[in-house]
C-alpha cells in the first residue's frame, strides 16, 4: 500500500495517476469519496472523518484480496496516518508512506488557483483554504517528494524504487 499525503495542490493526484498507470492497483482518492458522501447525503458540510473511514475499509478489503492500493489524501493528522498503518498491519501489507510537498510557494499557489476539478461538482479548495488547512508536521519516517524539484514521472520512479526496497 502506498499512501500519498500532503496539502492540496502539491501534486498528489498527478503522482498517483502516474503510479497507477505503471502498475494496475486500486486507486482510492479521498476527494472523490468525500464528495460522493456529501452529494449522496445532500449536505453542504464537510464529510468529516467519514471519507477516511470508508477509504480505510476499501483499502483493507482490497489488500486482503491481494491487490495493491494507492491512497491519495491530505492525511493531515497523526491519527489518520496511524489508521493507514493499522490497515497495513491488519492485512500484513507493506506500507510506503509518502509526503508530497511543493517547496516553491509561488508554484504551489499557481497550481491551487489554476486547477480545475476533474470530479463533477467538486470545488477544489482556494489558496486561503490551503493555507488554513489543519496539517500537522510528521513525527515518523516517510519518503518526502518535492514536486517543485521532480516531475510526477520522477516522483513515481522514487516511490516504486522505495516499494521494491521493501
């Protein structure tokens, strides 16, 4: 299981698409899960932890079937990160945790402000929302990929190399 984490606009989804294009696997995108939950419920409120809980269950089911999983999520808190680790442990799966960052603030802002959603009816967060996002620093080991320094193809190479090392 590969879990791509990081603030919106850092390049997680672009990297995830590169990963799944190389090796067929289950792709779990929290934005899609949360948007589906909101749409189905008719709510205008954030999905809260429900989107993550659904994704953990889907990951667990697919890993138990022997499928590889790529999760694409902000994964902002130690509790969400630990939950992904628990899924890997429960299914005896290898886990590669990746934090995707964009060290070039101007580029990060350009991406956030210029992107259009590929999920019908989903509005990506504004730059102000990204800046205000609750995102706690990591206290555990992970692979850090700086999308300002490497392309999605290069990031995918780094991640698959880490997967093979495990």
